C-alpha cells in the first residue's frame, strides 16, 4: 500500500517515525512518502520536504511568510496527486494539514488525522469542516474523545499518548543521574529561540553552583546559537541529547509545547516560558480559550507547573520561579506526586503508535481485500 504522511514539526517527526515503524510491521512492502524530518526518513519513508522549511509561528510571522506557505501548499498537492496514495495521514500541524485534508477529500483520497488539532483551545469552528474531510480521527489527549462527542457529535478514537512509549523505551537504556544541571529547552523554531533563550540564559549568573545546558533543536544549525552563548561561564550546549539531558537535570526552563509534557514525564521540575511577538500575543490572547498554556496543566486541569507568559517572562520572575523548584523540598514533593498522576492518566491509553497503526489498517481493510 502507498502512504503519504505530513508532519510539520519536530514532535510530528518523532511520532510520525514511530507510526511508520508500526505500519511497516503490518505492511512490510509499504511505500511511504513524507513531509517530516530525519527520524521519519530513518524509519523508511521517502522524505519530500523537511519540517525546518515549514516552521512559522505566530500570526504576524505567518502573514509575512504567506507566499512561501502558499507555494508549499501548491507543491504538496501536486506531489500527493502524482504519488496517488491509498491513504493520506496528517500529523498535527493544523494550519497546513487541514487545508490539505479539504483538498484531498475533494480529490477522492482517504484522509486520516493523527494528533487532533487543538480546536478545544481555539478555532472550534474548524470542526464542522473537519468532520466532512477527515475519515478517521486519532486523538492523543484523554479528554478529546469526550469533547468531540459531546460538543460535536463526532465519534473519534483515543489511542493513548505517543510520548509514553518513547520515554519508557528511553528510560530502560538510560539510568537516571540527577546532577546540578538546569536544562534549557527554548524550542525548535528560530523565532521562538531568539525570543526566549536570552531571557532563559539571563538567570544563569544567579545560580553559579548549577550548570545550565541548552538543548539545541535538531533542525537548527550550530552557529545560530553562538551569539546567544557569548560571555556565558556556567553554560554549555548539547545536540540530539534532550532526553539524556532531562535524565540528568534538577530542573528545566521549557518553552510551551510538547517539551513541557516530555519534561514532566521525566519527572523534572520545570518553569514554562512563553514569549511571542507583541502582535501575535495580543491576537492570541483574544482568540485562545484555554486557562493554561502548557499541556501539563491543561491535561490535569490545574496549575501544576509555573507558567511565565509574555511580559511575565523576565529575569526577576524566572529567578524566583527557578529558586522555588530547586530549593523548596515541599514544592518538589507535591510536583512529583502530580507528575505521577499525569503519567498514570496518559499511560492508561496504551501504546499509541501501535493503536494508531491498527486503526489505520482496519480502516483500509476493504482496499486490501
């Protein structure tokens, strides 16, 4: 069978690669063409376009790069049409993927969506069109199944969270060795790194007994980070070692997104950091309908980890928040208990990649016969 898979971010590349491995177990002669990254390519897919060429964050940035985005959409449609897949599998990345889904359905392609767009946060009006153009929806957050059923009368599938299997596998082969290390996870896109990393680094001098270690994004070149690191004494960088870094860290400063959940699943105390362009932030504040910005707090429906957003993300606030999670034993114990509850909640869904692959194969069964 022929599969066309589109992921537009580092997290999508990770989850896409594990899905590809499971698809190949069930369909060893599968032909897979993808938009994604090095992990999906290593798993056996033919890489058409790398996600680092697709990543634009925030409203202002998207508008500025609109010609490039429209060009990517046009190229993607042509490539899908030329490949003629048996199924199109879209992974997260809704701004791009939902446009492709609508077009693909009109062309008669079967459409599977893995990792649902976060319409419970904003743009809920997308759901009506999603129901029309998505044949099989696979969700990874436990509350999403009820949300789609109760709010939209749409039966979707909860497959478990794919990070559970990834982190479980990593922990088996890497012993935990917490040291005097603070991990800095400033994100994967140039714009967000440039906004947040300088503020994260500004607290290093206040904690001379700790080593601050920056996790470089897999899609970014080394020289991009050099100007930010100039003059720092207790700071170093690592590449392609984020999980190993978290296994050794006493605390972490983490940009909002999947990394907040990864950090929690490694049981590392964290402060969540978000800062965007002022225009993008002002628009988002008016449109987004969620109480929290981190997945950890959203899933648990309460503030477990401290969030510093926009103007709150400054050196003084960050020093205070980091002091709390490094030196307050009671706060650390409470946090670990909440992390344990979070882990149990997400692991109850089972092996996400295997579940997703099984559901895709069941969906395609008439074609196989």
